[in-house]
C-alpha cells in the first residue's frame, strides 16, 4: 500500500482524499477524468443508438456536402454527385405531389459500402433507412444500391410523417402498416403508378397472387408493430408490405389527398389513429366503395 501511495495521485508528499483538501474546489484528478471519458465513450459506442452519434457528427468527417444537408461518402466519385442530386430532386417532386408540400428537412447521408451504411443506420442490411430523434432532428441514410428515386421517396415519405407528427406520435400513435403503406405509395418498385384507382387495383392483384391458399394472409393487427411487420422471413416482410400497401391504397382511393391531410391534422390535434376510419366514412359517402379483402380479414377475426 505504501508503494501505491508513494507514486501519488496528487502532487503533495502525503496522500489525501477529496475531503481532506481544504479551501480548494473538489476536482477530479486528470487520470480519473480520462477514465470516465473512456467509459462514457465505450458506453455510447455500445448503445443501440450509437448510429445517431455518427449521423449527428457526419459534417465533421470526410463526407462531401454538395448541397445543403446532403452528405456524400468520400467513397463515391465526385462525378456521381450531380446524378445523386437529380435523384433526390425526383424523389422530392414525388413527395410534393403526394403530400401537397414537402415539409421534411432530413439530413441525407449517402454511403458507399454496407459497412459505412451500418455505422449510420441501425439495420446493417437494406437500401435505405429513415431516423427521427425525440429532439426533432431527422436523417435519411442511403446504401449505395438505395440511390434511386423509389428508395429515396420511400424514406422521404417516412420523414414527412415524422416531420408533421413528431417523434412521440410517429413512434407510439401510428401502426407500422400505415407508415409503411404510405411510403409504398411513393415507391414504385411493386406498383408503378401515381393514379390511385390503378394503384389499388394493381396492389390488390399482387396481394391476391401471393395469398393463394395455402399461403397465409396477414391481418393488419398482426403488422401494427415494428416487430410484427419486420419480424419474419423475407416472404413475411414482402407480404407485410403488400398488405399495408393494398390497405392504404384502398383508403387513399376513397379519401384522396384531402383525407390524408385531414387525418394528419386530426393526429396533430391529438386524435387517436382510429380517426382514419372516421375520415374514410366521411369520404365514402361521396366516393363509390370498391371491395377490400385485406380489411375483411381484420373484421372477421378479433384484433390482438
Ligand atoms: Zn419503410
């Protein structure tokens, strides 16, 4: 013990505790500060939200910023930047047309490799992801193969919901199938049309093709949560997307953009998600109602 103290954490010859230091403010020794910093850094990097740290500090790294709030990896050639900006513009036009006006102001981060994408996005796989924080900042992260108008407008649509409703309502008040179904309206990978009648017809056709017995069907109640929607194999997730897109395209066929904005304003005022059905009933009086087999599944079986 003597040997330990003789090295001394303090400059004096006699070992002291903090309480013994009289007349001086209680300060931590430098070694302890470094140790605490190292522990804090390790904790931050081990947290499941460490990607937010990287997103928030992207401007201090090697990424280029060819336009405001758009960051492109140094692994992507500069001659590609103009093409990427054009795709972002195409996606923005889709968002403007669908929502009437784009309000989302997410920082866009374009990655060059899956490893880089994994730093900024909590899911290491996938073409793109959208992140919203409880303090209001939001990010759209794109993988190299996600640099196309479908993926970008899909993520921008998620960001639009977040921007209009905020983190708490987006996280807790909206079923996952609605958020994903809306995003699919701007994402033409399955169905390539902005026309609402043709869009519902084609989604319904796709849904029917993939649910021919004995293939299982998914009830909306089963895909309301993040886990329920994405917690399954590729077939489950594809069917979840199709089920969501069929339901939302049917709803939009009835209520149109006017109904979507009415729903958004109602949720902003504090209404529950169920106002979705009330708005549908309001518009159904003036719009003929085509059948919707997805909805009938939920009506036939009690929800969870
Ligand atoms: Zn999505």
